[in-house]
C-alpha cells in the first residue's frame, strides 16, 4: 500500500516536466526527479523494483554515454525489450528518478523491462546504496575535474567500498586494461567479467603524460607496461607483487565506431549483452547502424559543409580526440572550445596535460569562457613564437563557428573539440534551438 | 633592444622533479613555459626528468628545479625518496642560490611538517620555515581562482588544497591574496620565498599566465650560472591578455 504515497511526487514531477517542456525552460531531465526525490527518498528504490529485467549501471570517466547507448540499442533491437535510460549528462540520482518517472503511467506503473543508467563518479556509490543492479559496468578512471571529484585514487577507493556488498547474482564488468579498474574486481562476492584490447597494431610508441595509474593499485610499486593503448590503459603487470592484468572474457569485435576509446565502449557493451544472454548475431545486427550521441563524432551537415563534434572534457579524452582526428585524411580546421563552468570543472589547468603538440599542421580557432587560456596553451605547443598565423581567438562561440566554417574549404570538415558545457552550447547554435 | 645578450652559447638544464608522480594538476605547463621562453631567446634547454631512479649527481647538475602537485598515494612514494635521497641535495642547491619552484603538494612538503586530518605528522624537508595543517576532511578545501599581489606585480592562478599553511619568521610570503584563500584562508599570505626558492599554491599553471614570474626564474638561473643576465624581451601580448582576462573575470580593479 506504500504505492499510493508515491503518486503525489510522481504527479508533481510529471507536471513540472510538462511545464518545463512547454515553456522550453531547460533542465527538464533533472529537476522533476529532484523534486520527487525531495518528497520521498524511497521513490527511487520503489521505481527500480518495478523493472522486471533489472538495472544496468555504467560508470567511468570517459565513454559512459556511448556505452549506455549501445547497451540500450542491443536490448531494444536485439532482445525487443523496453528500456528506461537517463539522458546524457543527467547522470546523478535526480536524473535517474526523472527518467523513471517519465516512464510511469498515471497509476505509477513503469512500462519498461530494463533500466540502463549512466552515473557519474560520485553517484555510483549513492546509487548502489539505493538499489542492487543486475550489472555494473566500470569503464576507466582518468583525471577529470579534480576540483569537483577529487583524485582518481580516492574515487577508486569509494567504488570498491560500494561494490563489496553486491551479491553473487550481480555481474561486474571491468576494464582489464585500466589497472585501478581491474583491481576493483578483487575480493568481490559478485561475479566479475573483464574486457580489454589485444591488438598490437594500435599500441602507442610512447607513453603519454596524462597517465593516472602507473603504479600498482595493490602495492604501489611502479607498474610495467608491455604495451599501452592510451593514457594508462594497456597490458600491465607489477614486478614487485606480481599483480597482473586479468585474463579477459572479450577482446575484439566488429567495431561500429572509429577511435580506440570506442573499441573499449563496444567491448563493454557487447560483454554486458552476452551476460544477459543476447546472441552474438543479435548484437551484431543491433549495432550495425549505431549512431553515437551528439558530440561523439557524428557528422553534421551545416551550410554545405561538414562538422564533426568530438566532446573533449579531460586530458585523456582530449588526447584521444586529437588522435582520432589525425586519422581523418585531408586539410583540417579545428575549433577548440574551453569552458570553466561547473560541469567542465572550474580549473582549466588540465589543458596543459593535453598533448596539443600532436595536432599537426591544422588551422586552429579557440573559443569559450577561457578562449585565451586555450589560445595560450596552443601558442606554447607550436614550434614558432609567431602564433597569430596559426591560431585565432574568438571569445564569441557563434562567431568562432562561423569563422571555422568559412576557413574550412568545400568538402572539408570543421572539427569542434568542446568541453561539456561548451558542447551543449555548440549543439544549441548548430541546431538553432535550446536543447536541455 | 640595445643590451641584447648573446645567449647563443647559453644552456640551461631544468630539473623536473617526479614528472610521473607529482604532476596531477597541469603543472607540466610550467616546464613547457620555461623551456619555450628560454628557447625563443636562443638559450638551449635540456629538461632533465628526475624521478625515483635518477641519481643525485644528475640532480646536482640542474640549473633550475621544478616540482608540482600530486595525488596522496603518489606523493607518499615521492616523499620517501625525497627524504632518503634527493632532499639533502635539493637543500644544498637552494642554499647555494639555485632557483626552484614548488607548487601545491611540493610546496607543503618543503616545510617542516604536514599534519594530516588523521594520523601522525609527516616530516618535510624544512627548506621553508613553515608548516601545514589539514583541518579535517569535514572542512572545505580551498578551491578557486586566485589573484595575488606581490611587492612588484600581480600573479593569477587557481588553487585547490585541503591543507592550511602557516609561515614562520624566517620566510617571506610570495604575496598577498586579493582574491582567494592563499596559504591558510586567514592571514591573506600566499606562497613563500626563501633565497631563490619559491613555493606557491597556484596552479593554472602559474608560469604561462604570469610570464614575468617565469622570466624571473630564468634570469636567476642564468645569473647563477653565467654571472650577469639580461633577458631579451618577448612579445607577451597573449600572455598578458590571458592574465588580465582572469583579473577582470574576478572583478579586481588592478
């Protein structure tokens, strides 16, 4: 009879969401859930308990949105199941509550089988406190927004504490190539599965500076890497305590997206699907025409030219964006958009950990709240002191995009590499409408 | 530029302490900045990465030292090595006038001790007459943009530290905070200076946006090595634009 009590917060949330949509107020994906959760903290576990299949949680610094979308696509197309998911970015508890409430009918019943939710680093332990998921996917841990999340080691500690209570019928899917993520599988009651790359053709020749876990998560000695795919992801072992990269359950697939980081996202999603009993041919079929979310590389036609947006929100993400855009042939114009709002992190120091020296001979425009900081970083990445022929600084984002499109010749692509809030602004400008 | 110094035959070795351990906050930018600003003036630069395996002899041969911030676990690995091996050498170099820059965790470690929220005091190198106390994990960290007024100029940066640092009598502050917490959020002091050793909480990183500070370090290093040094002026309009943008953003009228 508990249910009756939840109807008020559910109606409240639905009304707020409808009003927010009607007047295009934004924040429609978090605010309703926030209000409902304020009314009754138990609403989340009650809503989740209605999902017959269960919940899949996806966490990690980079790749949450793409991996979640792949899992969702496989469940919907491969298994023909109804899925509730949170929108990209709405990855705190209020975002999960919002998405669940939007899936309820007027009696508060959810018409879906599965919940696929991406959660941010700090939210994972909170979510595990509220309910027990079927699967937890942990992708990676890189330095990101140190002013907000704290340091990588600290997050890993909190995660392990939260995972240790999960029961045997829960599956934990871990990236074997990230030492700290792999070590999270230690001493768990839940079943642990690993994915990792085994492809010597994409191993890096040189270590990148932005490595966050180059020391043994167990004994703190320096790790040995036989090969690195990027940052600190690779084939590692500790010569001191003999801890080593676990054997993996999945190491290759017919990847639907370019970029090494997308290989990891795909492996994670496919491994989850296999655990849930989806057949390989169903997985392949589902991912055949997979479209990434906005800001994850898809091509957009604007005024007869092409734009590709690659969300680049931390050193490792940025390095991988640069590596990926270097794989595309031809002359390039690159627009770097650096914001310092709360979702980006207020501290922009991290851009000095990005290897902009790898950008090669491209035309560069910088923009965003911290357009000058980004311009200065590029100045110090160039060979010559004369930066002004290579870099243009445009504080106004709209003008910067316009300038970029003009600079890009016919059949050329403008590559936009924005931080998180900058990506939303880019999307708004390109689409010509408000987006959240 | 009348007094253009012939710098073609000049060479600086910049020692970067623990780049793989003590470099979590973009502080690598300080090394990039020092290198570029020297190279643009025709000074040859060697960046010597000094880590656990590096000998003290190689450390001694450096003309300028830099060390940045880190995660706690990595900091512990570095501090063990510092206390046992490299610390005494660094101390001797600082006493001899070698310019050094210590940021955040490295700055704290150069004091007498660090008192964590729980557990025993962690002894430091005692290079600066100061100590740091962590007031407890329930107390807020000092996080945000900073503007510091020094005796001759302003510095801008970003701070992010839990520990509060208190200066002793034998050390001068680097400056006074106009915006931000600085050493301890109480007495307005920021950073510390002893001989040619500078300690600060400023990330940002601090040097690219404060080119006068970068040049001061280079000048001190050249003077120590070659006697007299006059740095050729560079076009720093973008550096100062970035600097002023932050000052303006924070609403400081300087």
